[in-house]
């Protein structure tokens, strides 16, 4: 629990000198305990590395493979258009954080309620955000376990005794979060997030620079790998989903901005946007070189993880996989924190539980254990993410901010703002409809020979 002086300072930042704080002492105490609203002293660079950690997933290493399924023209177009569209919608989210004078929308669903109404806003936003956050946490469990396993295999080599199952590596990775998940709020995980952001840039640089040094491979081919038209179409849609899901930081952007101090004279959108611009530059430095250089060097023979295609030198690949582990540790925490806030808000505000360490200890441990168990049961969860996540990732990232912008600001029909928003909406809806198709096929293909806990 924070001190009364700290709470008073935060309240002043939140409401401004000329605003009246109508909250009761109990409500103030609860806000001071909840993860999103308990600390508001973050700087603009917190926004930068939090957004990098949230945006750049280990999926960046699969972008060359996605390019091989899309082809040069469509692949370059989808990557660049997604970067531009999501930067625009992220700017909208930052602007709408304080669209009502004297009020901050600290959570995605709160902005949704303002745009669509109390109940409808909850029904639209919360299910999609929960799917995104929980799905990503499970995927990061699997990704962390696989990268840890790859690191172990490369370092150990032929000296390894027996064949250790992926299940155990996921459990090792998950055990870290039984500790880190008890950090109270966003600012308390800043060190973890900063390390994760640095690691994302590091392993991305290793991936494209090592590919460039290895050079264009003999007999490289850039045509589609599938031998049938149907196979080509399904692979194209699956790759489209891979690229679309690379941009998912919008689901936590309001929660990140909530940690930045704000007054009527100096609103939080200034430092927040500065951090977002830096983050998107880093995202471009990670995504584009890995995707384009990796595909250029290997063509359609590239692995679904560019580090696997590289294979040597072994010490470099081992180090890159260790960097991936560190990064997804931070990414897991970034997406888990808003979910913790949702659960703890319901428990203390709706069900009248007393804010306490034990309440937090039980709920967060249950969440970590659940995501770890599901990761162990479904290590091909990327396919499930492509199917189910398509209904949530595309809306919350590509077009839901545009719909809320149109609802709140009501720009004049056929104005530049109106046209840009509708273009983003059509693009996002297309992704929402098409990308799960590839994910469904991926589930069917991978589930044929799958055995639980293998």
C-alpha cells in the first residue's frame, strides 16, 4: 500500500489542481492498490520499452517464413501497411486516453464504455482483450519453453543425457513467473521490461546480420512452396495472420499510459507519444531487416524460425535463444499485468474482497499455473492463436480504435480523418475474417499426430 503523501500527489496529478476528487477514501485506497492505478510516476522512456516489449514478440523470427508464403510483393505490402495502420491507431489510443477533460481512461474497456455505452462497451472490449492477453501468455509459455530447450540442446550437444521433454522446459520457464507475477504494478516490472526490449533488438539483429553474413543460398527459390492452389491459399492466409498478429501492443497501451503522470497543463499524451514513436522505430528495426533479409537469403526453404535455418555458429544461436527467453519473460509480464488488474478489480470492487497480499498471491499463482498447464497441453497453440486470436487481435489493434474515434469525435463525412478511419476498418475486418482460416488449418494439420504431454 502506498503512503498517504504519495496518494495525494497522484490524485493531484490525476485530477489537476482545479478538479474535484469525488472518490471516497475506500475507493482511493483500492485505486492505490490495483496494478494499473497504483503508480503514476513513469517517464516517457518507460512508454518506449514497455511498448517494444509488448509489440515485438519472438514471432519476429517467423517473419521470413511468412514472407515465403506471401511472396515478395504481398509480403512487403502487408508488413509496411500493418506498420503504418497500427501506428495510426496507436496514436488514436494515446489521444483518446484523456479525451474527456479531467478524466483518464486507464483501461481499454473504460474507453470502450465511453464510446459505446456502459454494458455494450464491456461486451465488445473485454472478451477480445481477455482472449489476446491470455492467449499471448500461453504462447509465451510455449515460446519460452521451446527457446530454453533449444538453448539447452545447442549448449549441451551430444553430451546430453537422455531426451528431455518440452513439458519440463515449459515448467522451468513458468516457474520464473510464479515469482515475477507478484510484482505489484507496471512500474515495478520496468527493469524486466527494459531487459526484454533490449533482448528483442539483440536477437533480431543477430538473426538478420547472421543471415546476411551467410549470404544467398545456392539454388534459392522465391516461388510458393505448396504444390496445389488450395495449399498455397491456406498458407497465404496463415502467413497473413502471422504478420497481423505481430502488432498487438494496442491491448495494453492505455494501461501503460496510465502509469505516466498527467495534469491539465502537461497531459500524459505528450511523453506517451514520444515513447511510442521511439518504440515503433525499434519495431521497424526488428521486423523489416529480419523479414526481408531472411527471405532474401533463404527463399522458400527458410525455416519457420530463422534461427533454425542459421544453425551455426552454435554459440551465437544459443545466445540468441537465451535472449528470446529473457524477452518473452518480460512480454508475459506486460500482458499478464492488465489481466491481473481485471481480476483484482472484480474481486475487490464487485465481490468486496479485502485488498491483501494473500488475495493477490492466490489469484496470480492460479493464473500462472493455468497458462503453464495449457501451454504444456497445447504446444501448437500458435495455430489456436491464429484461429481464435484473429477475432480479437485484428479488432483491438487494427480497427476498434478507429470505430471508437468515429464514435467519439464524429469527423465530417468524406473528410481526411473519416476516410483514413474507414480504410483502416476495412483492412482490419479483412484480416479478422481471413486470418483465422489459416489458423484453423494449422490446428487440423498439427493435431493429427499430436500426443498430450509429448
